[in-house]
């Protein structure tokens, strides 16, 4: 259950939407059919629990939207600045980013409650068994969560927030890569 929770939170931070170029649109269509096939393999009770969790997650996003936007914008700006300036201490910059992201704690707590209240141990086990390989598993969770949120969030109010999570993830990876050089 804890592993599933970690993957769901990671899925929030990683890759929500692809930009709409023709190649990406085709890849998105193929990915969509793959997600639909994965979802169809789940038991009806697991599908229901996932839908319920997605609705609660949408509510979390709606409640914490302003704080998430501000925190992500500040964190992204700090990471971008760190990549463009020489002589900045990476550990200090990472500490600044972590302090900013502490503002998102209410969202994390809301997310945790959404998972705890909606996903049974049996459903979590079913989801864990679906993928096998951890890299594939994380991508499947990401894709499934994307699909569920697109289906269940009214007016797609969370789409740009998820793009910001995606941008934050990209900036964080670039920052880590640069600090290893």
C-alpha cells in the first residue's frame, strides 16, 4: 500500500500532458488505448475505487490550487536560476526548494487522505501486480492517473497545475544532472 502511495504521488509530479504535435498526438492516442486496456483488466471494484480516489484528488487540487501554483512557480524559478548561474551551492539551492515545497503539505495530506479513504489493500495489490518492472509500473500508474483525472475532474481545472508538476520534475532532473557533472 505504501509503495502504491509513493507511485501515485510520483505520478502527480511526473508527466501529465504531452504537447499536441502530430507525432505526440499519435503517441498519446496509442498510450490512451494502452491505458484503456490496462484499466479494462482491473476488477470492477478496483476501477470504482480509482474513480473515487480521482474525484477526491480533483477536490484536493481545487482546494489547494493557489498554493500549488505559487509554490511550483517559485521552485521552478529557483531551479532554473541554479542552472544558469555558476558558483551556486547545489545543496543550499535544494534546501530552498524543499522549504518552498513545504507549503504544499496541505495538498500532500489531502492526497494521502484520498488514497487512504478510497484504495483497499486488495486493489493496491492488484495494481502492484499489473506491471511488474518498477519503471513500467510507475509509467502505468502515471498513465492511469492521467486518464482518471481527465475523466473525473470537472472543467479540467487541474491540467495546468499538472503541467507545472511536470515542469518541476523536468527542472529537478536537470538540476540533479547538472550537480553530478
